[in-house]
C-alpha cells in the first residue's frame, strides 16, 4: 500500500467517525435512531413524510416561531396547517 493510499484511507476513516457523531435535529436528550427505527417509529405514530419547497423567508419565520414556542418544526407546521385548513 502506498503512503498516499494509506493517508486517503485514514482520512476516510476520520470522516466516517466524524459523521457518526453529528447531532441530529429534534430533542437533544433523545438517543439517535437509525433510519429504519425512525421510519418504524414514525409509521407507528401515523406520520407520513411530506416534502415541500418553501420560500426562504417563510422558512425563517417558521423557524423563529418554532424557537419562540419551544416546538420542533414538525409540530409547528402541523399546527399551522390545521389552523389554516380550519379557517
């Protein structure tokens, strides 16, 4: 193995280790779940993934409101959609 190959291998190993320690969004005290466990948990709660593209200003307003109320983004968007659909 060449010296450059060894350096590349070490760099890849470091990057993988750093990626595994990245914090996830949501509550800080929740243990990180792998994707399959997360999907199963969401499915049991009746949650369905729903991707949309929003204007950056609107997203900033939603993030500020979520921070102000102490909610996560999923809860806030669900609340806003319920109120909007009820009106």
